[in-house]
């Protein structure tokens, strides 16, 4: 199903309910349930909803009629908020009442281990049987925050799998950054981050979606939601925990999320245009830039400062991030020379020397720079508050920002942040404001990537259901069978002959008429070269017989191993060694990998991942992501290769993954020659239903 025209789950009644029942409401002073009840009641008043207290022994709470159970509440109940820990005792009543959504704060579920996982699974079964959608368990009160409506710009919708980690982001309201929603998803037993991404992307006013993720409850659903956001032009910015094993283990213990392989997660985020950042401050700054940037024509950056040192520093950081600082047109430079002395640079960066900022020239300079077609984004670092110069500059920036669609990124460098120009003027404007050079550069880099991505976002294919295969239930093919399977699916492979003994090896070498590679065939043995069971450059029968004798001696010393034959393969010389493979990811399913191959692949890990489906242009981006891509495009006099045969192989491997024909695959090396490619070694595992595919008679 395509999720572009509507959200997959209608969450209107959760965020804009008519009636909310608060189970466990109290007015006993000092109790958490009292604080939370009153918080919900205040939120309900702000959104125009009726909050109803539910308590088994109290008739009145804070002057409102209290009901013994949710079933006793008159009329329809859109949301039931369960403040008590004994969730099971109130679920039957919630189901009988026909409540649409339930918010569960209780902990002790999947985040606690196997027993908690079982308890959470039983909870989910009960909710689904009743047709109730649930937020939580192990969530908190962040959904019921007070969202300021007096702030400028399009709002950020915030999704966090940890309430406390979202707090520093949401407090951006104190810096004038507008928020519309906060979804604290907790354990995501039912509603998960993907549901909220999809819903917020369909809200007309959403400027950006900021996410704090510890894992993915449903990798396919997340990809579909990210695709919907991309096609609607809503940018996503995410902190994703799990770069290290320790981070992944803490994610499991905190909210019970399966973090998955981090390099695959990064690839998926990149594939769907999600800007990944590391810090919560970066999450806020980058999301705020997205929400306020509007629709800049391109990512050409111009730096404007009152100091040559500041200009040089900023230009250096932007350039190192791969951002373009185009030269201004001769007409712009001539115009700027009316107000800026000849000894100062004005081609980009623009250094005004300070004095023009303090009078009428300051605004004319800004207007002239922004009028230049080469400028898509203006960066103005104010490295120190120096009134009245900085006050005048800030006033001009705010005024000029109202006349242009090009974002003006201001860096306020004063460490105190108490100046009126910052607190009263900048933070009250629609300008993206940063406190550090680094966060500004990172946010602009993310914006530049988003501008490139949105040009192709409409080409993102629909995300199918993953193939129903179990990698653990399959079996590993021999190298010859693996190559036969690859050849059937369009992957060029080396010419190989399987020989039973030394005599057959000798005859195969003589028939080949050139150098060959001999490989021992031993069931269940993957990395044969490490044991001396692969020999290159064999050119005659005598040498071949000697190698077979060596293989027999080596295998005899291996426990529970037997030499099942010798593979005689053509030797492919020259070219670039690449690796192409399929790996099952526990979150996103079959994942395609491309990298610089050979024996050093595990050392350098110069690899790129994508999750099917993707097109040929995405494969070209995979290649470009590799540090070693220069080996393919011509390096130190070597001829550039035709990339299209390599792209053909990756596309063929993608089909094997998407169709569930192969559960695991390792083509290493795939030799890339100037005009062709050859798979000279391959390992593959197939699911049970394909056990006979590619078998050699």
C-alpha cells in the first residue's frame, strides 16, 4: 500500500480527543498520580477536551465527578490514560468501553528481559483483540506538555523513545523554536516511531520531525513512514543510539528495542533521506534549520563577517564539510566595493572590516549578497557581542530575513548569551540561530544533503513486505553451486571445473591452457585461503598434482574434515577486487552490501549497505560512498572501469535478496575489469524451499 495520500494510523483522536479518562487520578497531595492527573487535566483544557477522573473509591477529585471504572464514564472515551501499575485489571473495562487509545506508563515489560517480553506480548494480544491502540508501556507524560503557540516559523514534531533524552530538545521552546507535538513512544508494544513519523508527515504545518531512536520496532514500517515523509517534503533528523555494542545493550535494557547493526541502520537512514546526528544539541539545531530554512534554491554558501579571521575559520570548516562556497558575481563584487574597502575580501567570504555594520551600509551589503544567484544560504558568524555594532547587525539581519526565502544562519558566539540582541531580538525572529560553528556547519551539511535528496524523493519505490525466509533454516552451498546459482541470475562467474582427484586436476589444467587457481573443497569450511587451501598461478599438471598432495596433508590435520574434491578455476588477473553480498539484518531484513574486497575487507571495512528495493542510481551512490571508489574511476594511471557491469551485479544480487532466493551471500572477490566483471569466489546460503536451486549435476 502506498502511504502518500494518508497516514497509516489516524492519531487525531489521540492528540485532539474529545474526552480523556484518567485511570488512577488522585487529589492526594504529594502523590505522583495527583501531579499527573492535574497535568493531563490542564492539557485537556488547552486542547479543548474533557478530562474525567477514574478512581474506585472517590466520588469527587479536584471538584470533578470521579467514576469507579472507565465503563461508568458517560459517553464516548477517546483516550484512557492508565496511571496505575496493574494494567491487566483495567484492560477489560477499556475494551468493553470501546476506547480508541490507551496510554500506559507502567514499566516492567520488554525492557526487563525474557519474562517482561512475555508479559508485553500478552498485553499486545489483549489490546489487539479489543481493537485498542496503545502508547507504551514504559512511556511518560511528554505527550501532555504545554506547546507554545506564540513562536514563529513552522513547528518541529518530536518523537523520542526516551522521555528524558527529549527534554533538552523540547526546551528549545525557550530559545524561540516552535514545537507542535511530542510522542514519547516507550517500549513501542503497539504504536511505534513509524506510526508517528507517518502521522506528523501528513500534518500540513510540520516543518521537520526530530527523532531520538534506540531501535526500530518494525524496520519495514519505519522505511514506509520515512518514504511518506520524503515524498511529502518533510525532513527527518535523528539521533540513533547503537553505534557501539555497549550502546546497543543499553537500548535493550532501557526500552527493549532491538538496535540491529549500526552500519545498516545508518545506510537505511541515508537511503531514505534521514539526517543522522550524534548529539541532542545537533538534533535541535538541525531540525530548527530544516523547519525555518523554507525552500532555498540551492546549497551555495556565502560567509559574511566583520572579521577576516572569523571568515577564514568559517570558510575552512564549511569547505572541510564538502560545502560549496561559490565566488560572487563581478557585478556583486563591484557593488560591494562601494561600501567595503579594497583591501578586504568580498568575493566569498565577505569581510566588511566592521565599520559598515554600524550604519546604513550594513543592510545594503546584506541585500546585495542575498541577491546574488550564486548564494543559496548566508552564514553570519557573530563571534562576540560588541554593542552597538552587533546590535545593529542583528537588527539588519532580522529585517532582511523578512524579504528573502534564502536562509540566513546566524552564529551567536558570546558565551554568556544574555545580551538583548540575542535574547530579545534573534530568538524572537524566524532566523536559524546557532551557538557553535560546528553545529551550524553540520546543520547546513544536512540541509545540503536534503536539498539533493528531495530532487529524487519521488523516485523512492514502495517498500514491500520482507521475504518470508529464515536464514537459520537454510544451508550453505558449495562454491561451485553458489556460482551456478549466480550465473543463472545474471552474475558473470569464473570458469570452474570440479575434480575428484589429482589425475582429473592435471587434465583440467592441461585443457585450460593457462594459469589457474586450485581450491580445496571441504564441506563447511569457508575461509580456505587462511589455511593454505587456495593456490594461485598453477600452470602445469606437475605443479597441480603437488598442490593436491599438499591439500590432502592439510585437510588430514583438520578435525572432522575431508577433502571432497578440488576446484580448478580460471585465474583472472588485474582489475579491482570488490565484494558484493547479502546479509540478513534482524531489523530491516535482507541487506545488500558493496565494498572494496579481497583479503583486507574485514580490516578496512570500506563498505556500503542498502536495503531493497533500490534503483541503479542508488547503486551509483553506493559506489560513490566508498573511500576506494577512486580505484574504479582511475587511480595513478590505471584506466577507469565501466561501472555499469558492476551495477548490473548489484542489481542482480538485490533481486536474489528481495525474492528470498538467497539468505546470505558473499562474492569476494568480484574482479572489476575495465569492461567486465567476474565473480571468482562465492559463498551462499539458501532457504529450505530453494535447496535444489543451482545444484550441479
